[in-house]
C-alpha cells in the first residue's frame, strides 16, 4: 500500500513560492518542524523552480497580471518588467563559469545545486562501495597456481648484422596478486568507513530523514559481511607465503 502524501509537502511548497523563492529551505523546514534535506528533496521532486517561473508577472500593456506565487504588496519584482534582461545569466545556477565550462559540466553543476550535502556524501559512499564490490571480480585470485605473465616491453636487437626481438616479461605470482588486492581493499574499506562515520554524524545532528537513516543502516550491514569474508580470506595468502619460504630454504 502506497504511503500517504505528507500534508507538509504542499505547505512547504506554498511557503517557498509565497516568498517568491527568497525563503531559505532551512527556514521553511524550521517553520514546519522538518529537516532541510526533506524540504530540499520535495523541492527537487515537485519542481518548485518550474512553478516559480510559471508564476512570474507577465506584462500586457499597462496591465500586469499577477500569478498566485507572490502575495499582494510583494516588492521582490519591483523594477522587473518581465524576467531578466537580455544576455543575463541569472537563470544559470553557475553563470559565472558559463564561458569556461562545457555544457554537460554546467548541467551537472545545476543538478548538484538541488542536492543537500548529505545526499552528496551518500553519493560518495555509493561510488566507493561499488568500486570495492567490483574489485572482487577484477582482482580475484583463483588459487595459489594463479599466475599472470605478460609482455612488459619489446625491442629489436641487432647483433652481427642479424636482428632479433627481445621481450621483457612481467610475472605476478598468486601471493603477490593476493597481497596487492588485500592492501588495496584495506585502504578502500578504510575510506568507506570514514565516509560512513561522517554520514552518521550528520544524521545525529538532525540532517537526515527516515529514508536516509535506513539506507545507512543497510549499507553498514553489507559492509560488515564483506569485512567478515575478507577476514576469512586473509589466511590464504599468508599460508602461501610461508610455504614458498619453506621451499626456498
């Protein structure tokens, strides 16, 4: 069964539109007893900016038609005869960078402007966690016989009028590959744990809604399982190294 729409969702929108878009989202949230991230999420999902543009005053001769957005007596548009002057970049969130950044970069910047710091931190957590999971396949070591041998460099050598190809090979044994993987994974997990801690700190400060709090609990459980599995695998490369030393002695 779908969850009922919160009545505060429309109230928040009306407050913000009623101010002509000048009211800060944190003030809207404070007035309704909500978190700023929740209000920001509604603003993005319900496209408040589009509503605000649709409610802008429209000049028609000597008569000005007023939309339902700004209350009577509002002076936000004093001196404005119908939008920004020609060539004005106010509509671009990062207009200062318009002549330096490519269009796709500007589009990303404008979308990021709608995301709260907590949402952007969650993006970092998701990207880092995805990279760790993907590494399980890319850096997987099958067993102690799993050796990688690749040509590192090829050069032509002339000797007594005869030419021959000289190849330099790079060989990685299983214990080298596994040790490299464990080191990389350890660093990546440390970074992930640090990001999660930052996220939890922000949640405790009241910057998260219920959905944001639940998703961090879920990923913490998944990370715990991954660490448990990594701990089990730690014994394998150590055992291999000891055997190799024994064979050489």
